[in-house]
C-alpha cells in the first residue's frame, strides 16, 4: 500500500500581515500521491515566524482523502474537473463521489480567500512527477503571467495547461488570478520538498509579501537556478500523447521529467507497437506511474526573439486582424476556427494555445485575462 501523509484539515496554514498587500493562495497535494508540497509549506511557515509580512498567505491541502491514503485520487483526477460544466453540476447538487466533495470544499476555501483579498491574488499549485528531474513551472501564456514568472530561474513550460481540460490553475486564471503550477521533482525524492519550498520563497518575494533582500529568497533563487542545469528557460508544448488503460502504454525508462529526444528515438510502446520521435524536441512529464491519462507531452524551446516578437504583436493589437486570414473564422472573443494549419504558429505567438480538433477544422482559443 502507498504511504499516506497526516493532514487533519483543508487549511494547512495561514499568515496574515498588517495592512493591505497581495494574497498568495497555495494548493498542495491535489494529487494525493504528491505530498511534497504539504511538507514544503509546513517548513515555510516555520521559517516565516517573526519576519515582516504583507498581505496574506494561505495554503490548502488539495485532495485530503488521496493524501491520507497516498493515492493520486480515489474516484477521479481532482486536477481534471475544473470545468464550468462540472462545477455547474456540482452547484445543482449532483456531487457523487469523494473528489466531487473535495472539489466543492476546496473551491469554497479559495473563494473565501479571494473575498478577503486586499490586493492582487496569486494562486500556486504544487506538484511532483513520477519521473526524476528538476523543478519547472507551467503557466498560462498571457502578458501578465509572463511578467510574474520573470523572477523564477526554473524552466517555464507554456501551453501545457491548455492541452488539458479541467486544470485547477487554468480555471482560476480565467477568473483573473495570476496562477502557476509547479512540478518540483520526483514524488519520493527528498530534494523535491526543498525545491518546492524554494519556489514558495520566490513566489512570496515576487508577489510583494516578503522583502526581495531576504537571505531565504536569495538562497532559494540560487538553488533553483543551479538545478536548471542548462535546460531552456522557456519551452512550449506542441502536442500531448493521450492514453487509456486499453492502450497498454509503457514509457521507455530513463527519461527525466524534461528531457531531450532526437528524431527517430524510441519514446514508448503501446499495443500498436513502438512510438518514436518524429523530430528533435523535448519530452515533458513522461508517465512512470499506474494512474494517469497523459503518456507524455512533446515540446520545444522558445527563443528570446520569439518571445519579444510575441509581446510586440500582442501589444500592437494584431489579434484584431486574425479573422481576415484565409481559412480563419472568428467564433467569439478569443476563439477562432482554422481550416489551415499553416496559421498555427502565428496563433501560438498571440497566445492561442488551446487547440482542439473539431471535425475537419481546428478550434483555437486563448485566455482573455
């Protein structure tokens, strides 16, 4: 049996400063087999005692039942159910399983923290991975999010949230919060706790909750910078390998949570045979655990020049002209259908990273916050 962690109640801890300031909301252990974030938060609170503090920090346990049993989830993945449709059903009283009840309680707690806010609100979701590797960040590709992540020396992956439906951080980003999910390292690696604690120190400093000059912030930044070990600073997701139990998917051993792969390299096997890389690129979050619907994600590095061009295009209002392109039709604000894949690169530059097949067309969408 997996080993669980003792978590008595939803709120792991809270620190409130004098006067106004940012609100930093942290969710730890939304997957019950990822307790490192809980331990990291407890260590952080112990060190915050006596330090000057602005605003509020509150940390919530994500999946209490899963954490106590050491299981990713009991009935369904609590980080794949944050959709308007599902939340509407819960409000109508159709909660049916353990994760439904967890979600209702966690949503209420986050809403209460948001209602207490006396300044900007940041939400950080702490995770770990089944593969070995380094800490990295997943965040929405908006200009406010880009400004917030500048202080973090770890790799940042753009577009992964948009590949998935019902992710906690994406849900709250659509409601105006600055959000990020952090993958701190391998589940059972003791260093993962230290990495997630370091991320929390940098988060508090960047939000304005604690002074940037604190020794704890400097040490945290140095630790995270050292761990990047030459990997690209910014990456983007190009595709997701979705899997089901009947696929009999097996990732090739040896990949880290972010790793280079060469064209033709064997990545995995399933019931249809070998899965090989179609080009040079990056394997991100390969699956080495029993539960999960994501075999791996495929990505590439994003250059500084591309980021600058993207920012200029967005600030220029170029998105207003997208509906004039051949084969492109506007569906609604921030949402288009594409008959031609040739425009995908341009749409990605402008932040349209939620890409879905819709018959013979592609539907592309971006976060409007």
